[in-house]
C-alpha cells in the first residue's frame, strides 16, 4: 500500500479505490508509470476513466458534470475503444492478426527480459 506520489506527471502510486489502498499502477495492467512495459506501450487510464475526488459522495456530481460535456464523453469513448482490445483475448481464427491481452502480456515479458539482460 502506498501514499500519493507522482511518477511521470501522474499520481500512479495513488489508490483509486480507497485511501492508503493499493497503488493504481499496481492494480491496472500496463498503467502509465508502472514500469511494466515499454513507456510507449503504457496505458494512460486517465484518458478514459472518471476520477472522483473527495469520496463517494462526489460520484453523482462528477458524473453529472461529465454528462454536460458530450465532446468529453466522446473523447473518452474513443480512447477506451483504442485500449479495449488489450483487456480481452481474441477467440476467432484470426485472433493472431491483431493485438489483444495476450500480445500485451508478451510485450511485458519482452520488456522484462530486455531489462534483466541489460543489467548483466
């Protein structure tokens, strides 16, 4: 568990679930600042999640404020669409032809292996 700190301009060590909870970068795969894959392959979850500050009592006002901004909703939808394939596994005969959760995991393995081989 961790307190808030900023990595790469993002508070990736801050829990999104509870005060003093597990850091966002440890909970979400390939999160920006998590050092789990190549920096250009990290996912900036802030591009599509709705963060609510100040506790559960602020969920409704945060969502209502977002609902008043259709352009922002669409922007978040498009960003989520970009990253959605990384959270499921291809099941069809052509599943090897596009990136999915398995290919993201293999990127992480390649990243890890390259980091340990550069240390020796």
